[in-house]
C-alpha cells in the first residue's frame, strides 16, 4: 500500500498518524485493532494510538443505511483531554481498514476539527484531516453476509 500513488505523500505530510479506535468490546473480541496494525506498517513510530479515543460503544452498522450510520457514530470519538494541545494546528492522517459509508471517519475527523474532548466543549482544532483506508465498498452494493447452514458430518 505504501507504493500506491499519494500514500507516501499523505503519510509524510501528516504531523500525526492516528488509527481509528475500536470500541473496547470489539477490541476484546478480536484481540487486536486492524487499523492500528495497518497504521504501524505504513507509518511506524509516527503512529499515535492514544490521541483519538472511542468515547462510547456503538451498535453494529451492518444493517444501517447511510443516515443511520452517521447518527450511530455521532459523538463516538474525542481527543484525549490531556493531549488536546497536541492536535491544535496539526495535519492528521486517520487510518482505517475499510470504509463503507465514511460515517466513522467523518465522525472522527469532526471530533479532531472541533476538538471534542471527553466531557468538554473546547476545540482541539486539527488544521487538516485526511483519511487512508485499505478497502472500500458502497452501501448500495454491500449486504451483510448470510449465515451458511452447517453440514452434519
């Protein structure tokens, strides 16, 4: 992916490379954050996994339309209140594995721009926000996987 046109420049121009944070329950189920793993491969030590926080659990987005997805993740992300000054004026690159509607990335970028901190309204004010994903799909062309019947042996 680092050879894809534009990716090296996006990483080089970023002051901070932030993986999309997982909800604690999803992290416990998976055992790792795939966005963090991807970010580490692309940006190494420039990755900061503790600056952008997941403030609350959200419902699965698999069955939601675009408007439902945006509403589901609204206010779900925030800047670590002890590190808010680090974001002010920064160029931030958000990294995620898959983008479907863009609702999660938009909510995270909004939190970085507005500087929403847990329990506070002060602005963090990231100057520029960009996103990098490894895959994407359209909501209209995507449907949740159907469960397959198991075969008796």
